[in-house]
C-alpha cells in the first residue's frame, strides 16, 4: 500500500513540475528565424506584385541587419549602418520607408523595430560574453 502511495505522490510531483514548465514557457519568447517567418508568410498569402516587392525588401533588410552586425570591414559595416538607419527612421513619407512597408504587409512597424533592437542587444551581449570567456581562457 505504501508503494502505491509513493507512486501517486511521485506522479503528482512530476505533473506539478510539468505544469510549472508549461506556465513558464508562456513567458519565454518564441525563437523564430526571419527566413522561417517570411517563408511561412509567403506560403499563406498571395500578395500583389507591389507587396511581394515590399516583402522582399523587408526580408533583405532584416538579413542585412543580422548578417552584418559584427562586421568590421567598411562595406559590410556601412551596409549594417544603412539598414539600421532605415529601420530606426520613423518619419518616412516615401512609399518604401520601413513604417510604410510594414503597414502594407500588415505588420506593426514598432513591434518589428523593437524586436530587431532586442535581437541586436542580445547578440552584442552574447558576443561580449564570448570575448570575456575567451580572454579568461587565454589568461588562465
């Protein structure tokens, strides 16, 4: 009888842990690559040519932003800076401004902008942490 009771207690502890993990997962961001998102968006929607061009522009900008963040060479660094400037500019009146492109695609421009900035911050922290770890390995 005590063996059966221990089994019931153990099962309840495991299900409580699973419930905590499920609740905790609600507050963690989903990790999704831009390529995965855009591929999914392409499959679900049939855009007119202008919107397909805007989607390609936004996808290329995000790839340039992410691929050239840590670049130190002149061309790639400039590409990152130009892309970041385009993303951060909020006063664009022209049709291919970041805000207009996002609006035309049904995306919240501020949400996308903040997501890119958070990604940049996390990437820079991870890079600094990696450099600190490498320095400590070399020193020790």
